[in-house]
C-alpha cells in the first residue's frame, strides 16, 4: 500500500476516534438517559424533584389514597332519611284533642270530631318564615328550619301538654322548597331533584336529569356537600352499590365528561397521547397501549413516570420538600423491569391524568448510533482509497 493510502487511512481513523470521543452528546436521542435522570436531583434547577423507586409498598399506599376518596368513605352510607324543613317550605299542622277539653275548637279554629268524640284541628298552611319559624296558637313562634317534621311534632306536643287534653300532632310537608339536590354537568338536562322519604341516591339524581350524555366509562361523577367534594368514575359508581350513597338536601351532583390521557415518550412502540377510561388504567396497561418497550433500543431499567403529586401522598426521600405554585410535588417514579416483581407492581400502580410515561434508550444503543455515524464517514473514505490504489 502506498504511503498516501496509509496516510489517508490513518487520518480517517484519527478523525473517527475524535468523533467517538466528542459526538456522544451530539447524537440525536429521544430524551435523557437513565443516568441523567438518576442525577437530576443534583441539578441546580431541579426545583425539589423527588425520585421514588416504584415498589409494592409505594403502589399500595397510592392505591389506598385513591380508595379513601370514594363516596362511601367521604360522604357516608347512612340510609336514614332526615328531611329537614327550611325557609320557604309550606307545612300543614293538624292537632288532635281528646274530650272533654277542646282547646282549639273552642278558640274557633277549623276542627271536626273523629271517633270517640276526639277533635282534630287543621291549622292553615304556613310558610316557614325568614327567621325559620312557624306559629301555633297558644304556643307562639316555633323553630322549624333545620328540623324534621317528626322533631317539630314532638316539640308542639310538649308545648301543648298541660293546656290541651292529651294532644296528638301531625306535621306534614305540604310544599317542598328546600329539600332539593341540584344536578348539573354533562347530563341531558340540568335539574333540581326534590328529595322524598324514599331517600334518593346519586344514580337516582343522574337518572332524574335524563342520564349522562357521554359514555359512562368517560364520565366522572362529583358530589359537593358543603365544603366536601368527592369524585368517582361513573363506571365504578355503577359497579359498586356501596358508592351509590343517599343524598342530602343541598347536595350538588355534577357529571363531568373528562377524557383522561397520559403521554408516552422515548423508546416505546409509539410516542403519542393516549386516552383512557375514567376508572383508570394501570402502568402495565399503559405500557401495553404504548406498544410496549422497543427491543432494539429501550433500557428496561429506565422506565419513568413523571407526575405532579399531592404533597401528602408519600414520605418524600429528599428534604426539604418543595412544591409548585398549586401545592404539588414534582415526582419521578422509577421502575426497573429487569426485576420480575416489578411486573406485579406495574399492575397495581394506577396512572393519573396528564402523567408522562418515558422509557430511556439503553446505553449501548447510543454507542450504536455513534458507530453508525463513524462508519458512514469512514467507509466512503476507505473505499475511495482502495479505488485510488
């Protein structure tokens, strides 16, 4: 081989060596490597990012947090109906007296005899006034708002005892103006549903409003009771009768069409935003919907879930814990799929809306890119030298 040929080959290999040393950081890639993510906490702009190894105990704790927010736990499943009177309700009050004393008939109130000479007096319908009171003759103003008809009956009997002979009282709600549940959102018609002694439940309210307008697997039902707000996928509400809890006056039931999604990036079968049902999907299902890990370049130790988590969700490994403006903690859950146990964990770890699932490239795949680039430059040079010879 000529001196020129050797010189050209030597120059080619020197250039390749320089390229191998300096191109690793310039080679195109789909995102950070596993080692770069592992070291993210040391970066000056990490902003309190927590890196958590996804273990069975972590998955169980996060799952338990989800369960504690269901309707049965948050709102209670008490089936006892307590229809309380409120300002604006119309009530009927009927009073019976045993003979011979007839306090109310003697006073000129409308009354009639019923069996064995007893007298019943039906007072005119009364509106519970702005102070929450009604008025009964010989007693005066009585508090009605916030009390059940039975409680008001007992109060009237107690106040009449001693001035009427063996009084008996019946209080009836004539017009319901306050015992309502408001049903809004993605239902056929926004309505106010009156509550009755039957004790209407969450699904009764949805049905009363004409049902959900969207598929039940994409609808979340939210119940607001005072300062308490609880949400549950409608499909879970249908499947678990315990969650179909009785409603209280003043509750607001909202059907929310909220297509959940997570984003997939990195060394997976496809990179895209993936929609999922309101009842949720596990990490295992998410990986399957993303086309699985790409055999030719994925790092099985580099599966990560990026999430903004509630500050109280876990005991965080890095102190102090920093939160975002809305009180969330930036978390990276790290999964090692070399461990067979991690596949069971992946079935218990539930994806959240707006999660980002990322699979890093294997280190060898990055070097493969460097070698491919090197040979794409070196091969034409070597071929040219051989041709020149």
